């Protein structure tokens, strides 16, 4: 089993896209039941066998279909636990219908809980990023307005009336942008507080159902 879980770690790093992850030596020495278990435990669909078949065909090796599928069914028993459904959803991954019928309802319910938390966290983080950017831009505008105001008050030889008018227009535009971004910051602060409350309330609501 040490080899099984070691390969599971490698597959986890590969992400949900799946990749065959098999080189010539692995194809030649594969325990196809163990490979199937690993794929099932990662939640890969049966099409993953096609990916592995193509990878190993280059080396003249064909997977043992029956052994692979038997291992995959065992691996799905690990993957389709409610706790894992919650973890998968909370990581932002969607469910693609691979669990056996007797395990699917509990998995789907747990996945919905986790995905709901993921969505609320993502919304809160998105608003937080926009708020951070707006605050930074507000500070930049403050410095720029101070510089432009000082420049307007400092006599410069050779400036025409048109040049002065253009400077005044730019200063007015910056001041208007500053007003608008301060208004946006106020709304974003309200939105962030609401999103944070929603996230924390939802998290507390489901916290007793899962260990992490």
C-alpha cells in the first residue's frame, strides 16, 4: 500500500485534469489494479484508462482492463466519502458524476456544502482585492493631486493660457476620479462586510458536519 499512496500523491500534484503520469518503466511493471485504485481514489472518470492506454501503447503495453476497473471501483469507495466530497467542493472542483449510486447522495450533499463555502470565500476575496486596489489608487490620486496643485501654484515661464487651461482640466478630472473612487471604496467596504458575514455564518452553519 505504500506504493499506492505514494503514487496518489503524485497524481494529486497533477491536478484534476488527469494526465497519464506513466513512463516506460511504469507501463512495463504496472500493477493495474493498484493504478485503477489510485485513479478511483483521485476521482478520475473511466476515461482515464484511455489516457493510460495511449501512454503505454507507445511501449507496446496494454492495460489489464478488468484489474484496472476493479481497482478503480475500490478507489472510488475512498474518494466518494462525504468528508472528501466536502474537501473537493471547498477546493472549487465540481462533481462529474463518478460516484456509485449508493454513495452519491451523501457525497453530493457534502460537496454542495463545501462548494457553497468556496463560492462565498471566493466572493469575499474578490471584493477584498477590489477594495485593496481602490485604496491604493486613492492614495496615488492623493499624491498626484498634491503635486498638480503645487504645480498650478508655481509660476512657469512660457506657459500659454491654453496650457494653463489644460492643467486645470486635468486637475479637475483627477479630483473627480478621487471623489468617485472614495464613493466606490465606501460601497466596497459595505459589500466586503456583508460577504464576510455571509461566509462566516455559512461556515459556522456547516462546521459541525466535517472535520476540516
